[in-house]
C-alpha cells in the first residue's frame, strides 16, 4: 500500500484474501499509506497488519520479497501514489515497496498498480504508459457506476478486479453478463 487516497481499497483487498485459502500474503505499507490509513479509515495500522500473513517494514530492503529468488505470484499496489508510480517507472528502488515492484517486473511476474490521482499530469500519464508498455497492469481506482450501489461496493469491486488478474475469484463479484 502506498500513500494515494483510497487506503480502503488495499484494506478491502486484504480482507478478501484473508477469507480465501491457498494464498500467503505479504504486506508493505509506505509512510504515506500509514498517514492515509489514519486519515481516511477507521482502522489502525495494527488492524491492517493483522489481515496478512507477513508484514515487512518499508525500510527492510533485505526482506524476503526484495529478492527474485523468493517465489511470489506477483504484486498489487493498492492504492498506488504518483510518487511510487514514478519510482517504479525509473527503477528507483529506494524502499522495500519500490524494490519489490522492481523485482516483480524483472522476474516477469504480474504487477498491478491501482493508481489514484486526479487530474493526471503528463508526467503521471507518461509514467503509466512506460510501465503499461512492458506489461504492468495499470488499473486506476475508477468508480464503476453500472453494477454497484455504495462506495463500499465500488471499493470492493476495484479490489476484486485487481485480484481477478491473478485468477482469484472474490465472493459476490458482479460480472457483466449483458
Ligand atoms: C490524505 C492524503 C491523500 C493523498 N492522496 C493522494 C493521491 O490520491 N494520489 C497521490 O499520488 N498522492 C496522494 N497523496 C500524497 C502522497 O501521500 C505523497 O506524495 C507521498 O509522499 C507518497 O509517498 P509513497 O508513495 O511512498 O506512499 C495524499 C496524501 C494525503 C495525506
């Protein structure tokens, strides 16, 4: 999780995974995300950490996920700030979140960025385009008005779409059926 608005998206995603078997979850929370968790949600940092199997400090650049030899299915950054997006697009791995994303790319594993900012500058768009061209999935936190009711439903829908890229089926996920 990084410090874009939408901490609830990451929390929703972790809550979904928590209730599924067969997945080991690793969490890295940037300092920006610590702030947005506090500001935007009713959860404490410890409550968010309790949703995962392993949480790694943002400065622990020697954590398991900092190496490609640690096998993972991929990585989702939800929400993804424009700063973290920029760091990934430049290969500037100055914290564990950025390093893990860099490793995910170099190992050819799926990386999903649930980016969030509005409006988007040309810098933001260029960073997204650069990463999209090498296969990173840019999945903006955009509301889906067609089948959702509440903000909570829409948040869960965004989280479910990110998990869908890993073949993870979220209970209650509404697929468009025409
Ligand atoms: C309440 C709050 C909301 C923010 N929303 C966004 C946002 O939507 N998108 C964004 O790129 N940055 C947003 N920021 C700014 C980032 O948190 C800031 O640029 C931070 O340095 C990002 O660092 P990180 O990517 O390491 O978390 C927000 C900051 C705060 C305090």
